[in-house]
C-alpha cells in the first residue's frame, strides 16, 4: 500500500472539486427530490483470473445501506456472481443496464455506479473485468471505463457518482499478456461526474477476512450507517467521502503494514 495515504488524499480533493462544481457539497444523501438510481456490480468468481472473496459482500452491503437512504429496489440494479442470468455481472449486462439507466435519468436525479472486482489497463485505457475476462481478448471481454464516463457525461442526471473498488495489482502477474499492465489511476472524470476509487497502480485494494469485506467499501458502508453523520445526524456526500478517506488508510496501516 505504498503511497496509499497520499493517493486517497489526492482523490479526496478530486472528489471535493467535483462536488463543488455541482453545488452538492452540503446535500444530504437522503434528501433529494429526484429519482435515485444505483447500478452495483460485484465480481468474485473469475474463470481465468484470481478469484476474490468479498466483492459480492461489498456490493450487497452497499445496496442494503442505500435502501435505507431512500433508494428503491425497482431502481437499484445489483449484478453479482451466483445471480440469475439477467443479474450476472457479464459485460453485456453491465453495458446494457448502464446504457438504459443513464438514458432514462432526468434532471434532479442521482445515479451511483459502483464496481467491485478486478481492474486492468489495456493499451493505456482503464477497464473493468467481468467474470469471463479473456487474457487473449481483453478489449472484447472487458468493460471500458472511458465509455462509462462518456455515458455519464451525456446523462441528464444532476448528480453522478462512480465508485470503483478494484484490485489494482496486475491480475495476470503470472501470465504474459500483451498490451496489459497494472491499472493506472483512472483518467480525470468528466465535469459533473464524481469518481471515488480505492487505489492506484501497483497497489492492492485490500480485502479483510475479519471484516468479510473490502476495507474501502467497509468504511463507506459504515459511513452510511451513521459514522459519517454530521452534528445534525445527516450524512452528506462530503461527509461520507471524508470518513471513508480517513478510515481506509488508517485501517490498512494498522492491519497490514506490520505483516
């Protein structure tokens, strides 16, 4: 986790700037007059890559907390391994649901896209890895983050947040994969889109067996449960970010750096 604290601080300022651009700095998460959409993607079971333990747990815990803040089941799309066919986190399902939701979102609406799983960079472009990602055909079998950014930018939704908790060390470390490298930090999101990510190139987004979740998502969920509340008991977007960014590196330093 070398440089993780610095990374998280930098991301905090990026997120702060994005919020300030939209005037959403003090908006409580539960207080909005628009529709709240959530697209939540968690991948544990990879066919050709190292498996993860808690990506599904992360997404389901985040989903349950979003329900408590006013997100409705009919507008929340959870794609995880072990689901029925239409809710599996395949490339086709991911791209289809993102396209449909972003096209139907209107002014005053909130859209949150959260992705937990492996990420990789191919020819300079950050991509998310579905379960059947093929190292021999990465462009065709992974999801372009750039394309998601472009779709978010074009959407009419007022607030757009993308959360990426991706293991950023090279998932193909034992293979020779032409054109692929450990995922670099994502390109700056377009104006009006806030990006919250867990780590940078060469770093791990840690999963903690004691927590049964990824550390980053654990603290985001804890924040939603009340730990990020202000003096009035409201959980603002800035408050949630601040809490997550403070607690994640603290936990990692205490839990893993001594090993």
